[in-house]
């Protein structure tokens, strides 16, 4: 059980530290310190930093799955989409400082030559796109996949600008704009 706890702490720490520092600036020692695990023990669970990055991506995917499972409890797909936007906006202070956890990893990993982890990030983003597409489809709207891309692109854009300008109010304003856009899709106007 202790091994599972250490692995879990390392995975959570990897997600946190990589989000705050980025892949290139993060060391295994940084992750070990945050997880309160001796550096030498890290290699028992993760042989390379890339394995820790992959674990962080799994952590992001798990957090997304938890969020969407909570949202799925709402009876109306429009309410689910609006609650997703509200969840994004609730993270505005973190976004102002560090950006979107998955989006920043996607941008950073895309610059690497090996091209394996950037595909993993794409898979995590695809989970969000598929969930949003399902909501738009449940609303009976045409082109649900395109609407999902518009919604997620809006989120990524507001996260990027919030981070670049260190202004959480951008996230609030753009979140409100996304919610108004969602309302127009179902109001027929």
C-alpha cells in the first residue's frame, strides 16, 4: 500500500510541478521534493522524466474524467456545458500564473523532436472534445464536433491570454462570453 501511495504522490506532484515550471525546467528532484519522496525512490516507480510527464498527463486525464463525471450528474447538456465553463473560470488565478495545465504541456511537448508525448497530450484534449461533442449532440445541434472545437478553442485562447497578460479578469469576461454563446445556440437567435 505504501508503494501505491508513493506512486500516487509522485504522479500528483509531477502534474503540479510540470504545470508550474514546465517540462524543461523541472527536474526529477523537484518532483521528488514536492511528493516528499527520496529522489532515489523515484526511479523505482518511474525510470525517466518522460515517464513522469506521461504520469502527469494521466493525472490531467483523471481530473478531467472526475470533472466530467460530476457534470454528467446535471440533467441538461446545456447546463453541463455552462458548468464546464464555470469550472474553467474558477481556475482563473491559476491560469493567470501558469496557463492551462494540458494546453501548456501541449505547446511545450510539441517542440520536442521525438513526437511521442505530444500525441499523448492530444489524446487528453480529445477526451474533452469528445465529451463536449456529446453534449452538443444531446442538444440536437448541427455540427456538434465543430461546436466542441469552438468551445475548447475558446477556453484555450482565454487561458493563454489570461496567462500571457497575468489578468484573471480576461478569463471571467471570456467565460461569460462563452456562456452567452452557448445560450444563443439553443435559443434559436
